C-alpha cells in the first residue's frame, strides 16, 4: 500500500476510534500504553520529497481514469439518439388459420410476425419528423384484401426485410393550423378528426370501415388541418399513388383528394369526408370482388360518414360504439354505385383490469346490383398480461361473393403483442 493511501487509512481509523478512546480513558491507562509503545518502536519521519512524489503519482492515475470515462461517455453519446428523438415499437406474433367453403384456404396453421419501430424527432418542440421502420413475414390469407377480407391489421409482407414504411414531417403554422408533407404517408394520418375509436384485428375494420371513402395507400402526400378550440375541425390533403413524382397533381398519376369536416368532444365525435379519386385509383380493403372492380374510367366520388361515442366510466357494461357508412359513385352507366357499413363495439375492464372485448361487423363495399350481400365480423378478447404484453384470441368470419357464388369463411387467431 502506497504511503499516501496509508495516511488516508490511518486518519480514518484515528477519527473512528477517537470517541471510543475518550470513553475508555477511565478504564485503561493510556499514558502507560503510550510509554510502552514508545519503548518498542522508533518514531519515523515522513520524507517530504517521497510524500509529494506519491501524491503526484496517485493524482496522475486518477486523472487518467477520469479521462478514460469521458472518452467512453462521448463514444456512447455519439452512437445514441439525439435528445429530441423518441423511439418506441412493438413486436407482434400471429398464430392462426382460415378455412373457406370453396377450399381456397383449408385451415393450415400459420405462424407469422411483425416488428415495428417508431421514431419521432422534434426540432422546435412543436414540429415532428415521423419515421416508421417495419418488417414481417405475413403471406396468404393474412395479406388478402378483397374477396374474403382476411387481411390482418398487423399484416406485413416485407419478407423479413427491414424497410422504411412511413416517413413524413408535420409542423404548426399559426394558431390551430398544421401542415404535413412526406414521401411515405397515407391520407388518414392528415385528417383532423379521428373517424373511429374501435380497436380492430382485421384491417377492414380500421377507420370505421376501410372502404372507398377512407381507403388509402402509402404515397407521397401533403395536407393541411385546422383544429379549433371548441372541437370543430377541418382538413384537406392530396396523395399520389405509387409515388409517381412526375404525375403529382395532374392526369398522369393515381390521385386522392380527401376533405374532412368533424366535431369532437371528450365522449363523442361526428365527421363527414369527401374523397375524390382520379386516374384509376382503386382500393382493396373491406370490399367484395365486384365492389372493387367497378366499371368506369377510374374516377370516383366517395363519401364517408363516421361517428363514435364512449361512456364516461369505461368499466361499465356499456361499450364504446363506432359506426361508419360509405357510398361511392363512378361515371359508369350501370353498377356505378357501391355502399358499405360498419359497427364496432369495445368493452374495457370487464373481466380483468385493462382488458378489452371487441365485436365488429359490417357489409364490405358492394355494387348496387349484387344479388349476394357480403358480410364480415370479428370478436376478440384482449388480455393484458402487463403494461407491455397482451394476448388476443380472435374469431372472425363471414360470407363473400366469389364469382357470384356465396362462400363462407371462418378464421382463428391468437395474437401476442410486445410493446416497448
């Protein structure tokens, strides 16, 4: 042990035993002990030069260790996120099967996954750069859009490749106004009013019915939204399908121009949307085969009505209710009109705290002349294991119009979600 360290230990020891020796002075003859110690040892003097050298050596070692810690800290900060970037994400495991009456799907069990990372970055404290990175290995029925409408909300078919799935930037402009622009965005992210609060398993049941009015596609887009302090909101946005930059806002690319007006209070909301689609823009979710492939030149006028209500106390037997109705019209002389409707119910805190029961049903978009009415439903129970993990067993099914033949479909799914 170096001299400097010996002195530190000795000093601490003396200060520790000082109160004890003071109390023990009445019992032990301290003077005799000291006299005996002096007779057994010779006093030693500390050489000042040695002391200074020892101290300098210890200080140099200490400084080197501190410098090393600072270097490691700088390396860590250089490889981390900036202070204004927040990361969250989730991993979803899907195990399920689908059986159809026409044997298109014969009940084989599939094990699939989706992995998502969301990054939000602010540069001013009010703006936001959003990036979603996603991968998955879904295929077959879990990625089927029209016909059976079995596409899962968690469905992703990137084939295990990690890709940028969404990318846009939004910023406030003046009071209550927001402008959004991005190379990878869907128009419903730019709407000022939330059309539905139902939590779906099937993608067909998102947005209060993902038919012609609210149907979207990840594309370049730009939008504006106004949210008044009293709950009134209005928004308008344009997206150009397939990212055809040379055809944005002209007659070359498939284009969607959606304008929404809504009014929202804590327990309810109503909204109406007009979505004008041009140059062959077609949608695929929540539709029959004929409802998707309508005659006309690829232009359509689509109107969507939405509303939702939720009880003040979510733990009662009364569910939240979301409803939607779509109507769409092309310029064809026959079979030009389609309609769709949706009803979604959610109960929370029914069996256990923070659990959820979901029930949704509706008519996929159908042509007015169809003789078979398509129908779709889902029912699930979402059990929350903890704040980060949930398990959702689900049954879904319905009937479809395949080649003018009524075909029944039933699906089973267990979904496990890990949030971080």
